C-alpha cells in the first residue's frame, strides 16, 4: 500500500490508519501539513477538487491554522476523531471568490514574507512551481498566467510593488493586511443567562469554542447593572467577534429588584443576537430542552435551527451526543475553523 500524501504525492507522508470510526488516515506531509482524511472522500473528488484541497491545505499550513479531519460528510458519532472534522462542501467553501480573492492572496503573502521591506520572488520559470509556496499563496491551480494576473492586480491596487524580478508589500499593503487580520477575528461573543444553573452550559460552550479554534468572550454582567457604559462594551465585543452564540434558556423567575423581575427569558440575549444579525454575523442558537424555555421563545426565532441541550448526570448533552461536540461541529460547519490551534 502506498504511503504517499493523497494530495501532493509526497513519499512517506501517510502514517497509516487511525484506530477510529470512520476509518481515517493520518498524514504528516512537509508540503500540506498534518491532517486526517478518509479514503471515501478522496474517491469522490474530481481532479479540480483535489487540486483545491492541496492548495487550501498548503495555505492552512502557511498560516499555521489548526489541524483538520477531512471527511466526505460529518458522521453522527464523532468519538475517536483527533482533529476537527470538516466535510467536503464546507472545506471547498474556503476557496475565496470575488473581492476576497485578492485580500486572501495578500494575507498569504504576509505569512510568506512577514518582514516588511523584504522581497518575494515569483519564479514563473520554475519547472514544478506548484510545490512552491508562492504558487499556492496565489491560489494557482495550474492555470497558466493566473498568478501573473493576481500579482498585477495587487500592484495596480498599490498593495505590491515590483522591483526587478522581486516584489515587496507596500506600506498601503501592510495597512490593508492589518485591517483584514482584525476582521478575521478569532473571538466569539456568548449571550446567555449567567447564574449557577447555567454554569455547566457556559463551561461546555467555552470548550466547544476553543475546540473550533476560537476564544469565547462574554460579558458576565447582571441584567440590572446594564447601563450605557455596559451596552457600549457589549456592542464593541459583538463588533469584534467573528460570530455569536445566543442561548435562549428561561431560568426561574425570582424576586423583583429595582422594579425588574429577575430571571425568566433574557431580553438582552434577543438584543445581542439581533444586533449581531444586523452586523451580518452568524448567530448560533441554543436553548435548554425544557417545555418552559421552548414555549417561551419568541416566534421570530422559533423557526431557526436551534441546538437543544440537557444537563443530566452524564453531562450536558444534545440529542444524546455531547453538547460541546455538537456545538463545536456546528461552528466549524457554519463559520469555519478558527485561527487558534484547537489541539
Ligand atoms: Zn502533501
């Protein structure tokens, strides 16, 4: 049996089958990085898709992003898998299009040569250019002239400057890179009730967010203390976040403090989720699987796909699976792998 990397054919990259279900191979490739893949996925890939997988994996390695388990579809049971699971459709969606295309190339080049003032050489006469970092940084899929077009477009925009056979990222280019990196935020904002009854949920959400390569930010402040300063802070945290997790659980209603009932549905969660939606951010909905919480959700959100959780002796579960696993995979499938290493 061959022990080549399934995407770039490097010899000795395949470290064999993992003892897990579904069956996956463990790859340590000096070109594509470390990942797992299933032979089922590979058999279903067209030549063009395989080339895209190769380029995207090489870019992930360049940007030092977390390790992935590449499968055709996400299985029901995730036990035994070491790396974050990404199905074929989600993975290929990472291929940039439209105006993102040049932004992503610029970001890649900033990882390729992170020192401002240093030059990059695009060796267009190289015999096997596709194992060379600059070629995949430009998303070059064997289309002749594609890389030249991208480099020219970045020069025209003032982000790159040519000097002889070398290129350099300009001050304007670094400014652009800086703003792109901020936009590629690695934080998630968590909107939920914070009290003793929701502590296990908070812990599991943080575990899921970290497992998907993000950091969780939440403002653990009591509703009663909300004032303008706190609201500014909430808005800023949501603006900086890549996505929002909103839990619509109802907690027990308690005493009235300063004319406000404590507990019940948390209005702040609706505000925060709605604000995030208006900012074009993805919002993942969760809710405790009890009649009170479910029936008191506002009809505006009832139709939205929600992860229902239960806190039992076996921990926090969703549909019989570990809630943290279910949420982590929802994040990776809908938002994508975060910038921090999950392992
Ligand atoms: Zn490889």
